[in-house]
């Protein structure tokens, strides 16, 4: 899940292939449902895969020059607290537009992941109202996509490892040093919130949230792409990760939302963390099943092995062949963004990390498009 860029349920008969759905559907009601499934509320994207870079809310001239040099035409921006208004978002957008770069989404870490919402903690309704206002601000600023995460106790790690001389995040279920982190909060085993939550609670809390925010997203022409759990362990510290941790969970979540504005941010790193045993489809299979009708953003990341123990590694150094992802995106005519996700820390910091990742993604994209 992209921390530096931090800054979404269809009928039971859901099929991302709308033509096939219509063929199977009978009667006027089914036809109306098929129309509702189309993500028509937000403006259509220009055709083609869009490579995107992570960027700051207040870029320097050098940062803008760097983006131009690597050929980045789109950016995903994490907002600062002082710019989390419609006017602030428009200011960010204008700064990049003046450099010939399109802002694809602007994140807000205050509402990007909300344990209060996931676990029905005190302050839940206040956070939901804050999220709704965030969507309205995005709409006013003409930003039509946002990523949302639904994790009750953060992103978990057990330490760091060295990959080709670079430091990288590690997670090992057997480690006593496991900790979940979100912003300034830390979560520990055995019970991060003092008790064990049921799967039914997690599903009820998601339903409560998504049915309130989906209409606001539709009204403001926003697409919400929901990020997978990181890592997608079935349970961590008493909190089930039963929704955004496998194919079936995502399918049911889309059915509950039943909204053209609720879809998927497919973090391939998280998906690879789970592997076929936990996720039941690999990233390419997810892309072919849900297609561009529901998948709107790809986090491009590889890991050394599936759970219970993985290390985030360079794209060319993990167990999954990342070219399969680009090939699947070309096949389904994906028109969203593909962005570098967590990557080992290389000498020189963020610039060379992004340059490496962007160039690698561009090479895979060009090869996949040439193959057709």
C-alpha cells in the first residue's frame, strides 16, 4: 500500500463483463441493474494505461523537472493538512497543470484508513462525515478518483531486511516483533483493541460505511478504489481481515456497495503477499475478472514469497512475474493508472527509487502493448 502517496456491492448476479450480464439478465429490472453497474458517474478516461508517479502536495521546481525527465504525465499526491479543502486541492492541481502534469488523485491520510469505521469505535460517524466532506472537496476540485483502505489495525511489519544491498520491509508471522502501524498509532498482539472482533461485525461496519458514502461519491463524480489489507492474513491481533483479503471478499463487497462509484485499487504487492492459497486468484486473474469496469488503480510491487514470510523486493526480484500484470491490463483495455508502490530504499532516496520503478513499468508496458 502506497504510504508516500496516501495521501470503493453490485447485485448478486454481478459480472464485470456487462455485455454478458445483459445477455443473461431478463426483463426491464435486470437491464436497469446492468446500466447501474457501469461506472458512468465519473467522466470517462482517455484510452490506455497511464503510468503515474508519487508526488508531494508542494513540489519544488526540481521535483517537477524530475517528473518531466522520467516522462511522468500523471501524479498521485498526498495532501498536507493545510491543503485539505476544495481550494487547497485546486491549488495542488494548478501547480502540476502548469508543468503539464495531471493530478489523478489527492489523498488525505486522516480518512484514508479509519479504524473507527472498520471496528465501530467511538467517533465513527464523525469520521464518516469527514470522509463525505473529503469527497465533496475532491469533486469541487475536479479530481475523480481516490483510494480508500479498510484496515482496523494498520499495516503490519516485523522489521527490515536487506535486498541487493537495499533496506526493505519484512513481515514474518512467526516473529515476536510484529507490529501494525497507521500514522502515529501502533497495534500489537495478542489483541490490538482489547477484544476479538467477529467477521460479521467487520462486514456490518463496512456495509454501514459504504452505503453512506457511495451516494456522495456518485453525486460528486468520484470513483473510490478500495485497497487490499496489508498483509492479507485472515486475522491479526483479534481483527479479521475477511473483506479485502481475497477474491470472494472483494466480490461480495462490490455487491453490497452496488455502486458505479465503488471499485478496486489492486495493490499487486498485497495480492502477492497472500499468494494463490489465500487470495484464490493471482493479480492477472483479478484484472481479467473485474476489468476496467471495477479496477481503477494498480499498485505495482513484488515480494519474495507469499505469507507467512515475505520481504518487499525490487520488481524484477520477486516470485511473481510482473509482466503478466501489464499483459492482462492491455488485454482488458485498462484505462486507469499504474503506480510504483513500496520499494527497497536505494542510495540517493526517493528520486532514484522512482526512476527505477517508472522505467521498469514503462518497459513492461511497451512490451505488453507491442504484443497486443
